[in-house]
């Protein structure tokens, strides 16, 4: 049997974790997480990491094994994940299961990433300051002006993604979208891509229930414990930004919860847009 990687993707809250565990148990495979936030050990409630029971059911990799204090990119993930896969295949696994909703991490694993300019410390500091003082919408408008294609295709609810796209445009004098990989890097294993989907109304209900559960589990306390790190890229994400806003006194907790639900629905829509661009993805209704 040829060595094979099965990617289980889909929008947040669709049910990837449970389905991936069942698939991994079928093949005797561990699960390689492709989530750009669950990788951080300081973030658990707001990233919906698998439960203790789920982690015990199947061996998971790239779950809470890095720190938000150490910058981590999709390129870093590509190197580490491929090295892990080589070891797992050599240990006798013929099928590996990867699960996650972070498109860049999945793309890094399957196809590699294009060579884009490295971050410039001074420009990054300037953009970070603008993000703090002017808000995400200011950088979004810059991106829309500099690269309309990227504005239409990347997750513009993700501050770090928007900031990086603007940064590449300014550093290179080219559009961020012009750095698309012209040809996928050759992998020595077969790849099957599955994207889980549910009806929109059902997704909205699942997202609402997940946010309510996060708040019940202590999301506010988790975010409060991370306040000193709030400007780090990892914490500029849905679920954390809105609670920081609440802790700053800019809204009530109820308003913050509704913002999280709204922004998560928007994020889920963006995730599906990403997967629909890939002709190799097979969609599966749950």
C-alpha cells in the first residue's frame, strides 16, 4: 500500500475532531493537527483544543506544544510536520490523518509555500502600532488598495494574515497574491483531502453553542491571564480579541459573546471559500 496522508478539513465547529478520531482509529494512525492556534500551550479554551478524552483516544501531534512567546509560521510547520511524517511512515504507519481548519498549515503540508520576503522589524513594528491604534479596518483598506485579489481571498478577519499581506506588498512592491506557488512541491506520499460541511443554519447553531460553552469553561479567565501578551500575533484571533475588548470596558460580556459568534461565522465562511478553491478537495456532508 502506498504511503498516504488523509487531510480532514472544514470550518470551525463542523465536527472535524470527532470524525478525525474515528478515521485515525480505523487506520491505526495518530492525528497530525493542522491548526495554527491549537499549537500554542497557553491557549486552550478559546481554540477548542480536543478534550482529555479525545487526546487519550488517539495520539495527537502539534497540540499545545509551542509557546506564544516564540513566533511560529506555516513555514516552520512545514519543516516540522514533514520531519514527523517521515518518522511515522518509517515506523510502519501506511496512512496518516491530519486534521484542522488552518488553510495555510494544510497548504504548507501538502504543497509547500511560496518564497515571500522575510519580515522587516521596523515595518512590522509600524504595522503593529497601526493595528493597535487604528484597528484592523485600516489595514484591510490598505490591502484592498494594494492587492484586491488577496483582499477577496484571504481571511480578512485574521489580523495577522492581513498585516502580513500588507507587509509583503510594501516590502516587495508586488502584490501578496503574486507570490502564489507556481507548482506544488513534490511529496513522496499520496494525499487525499476531505472537507466536512453542514447546512448553514446548523453551523450557526453549533458555533453559538460552542461559544457559550467556552464562556462557561472559563474563556474570560483564560484571556485575562494573557493580557500582558495581547499584542502577540497568536492572540490577535477570534475569541480573544473580543474578550480583550470586554476587559477594556468597551462592551458588555454579552456583546462580546455575540461578536465572537458573528466573527466566527464569518471566519467559517472564509474557511469554506478557501477549500472550494482546491479542485482536489472532496466535500462530505455531516
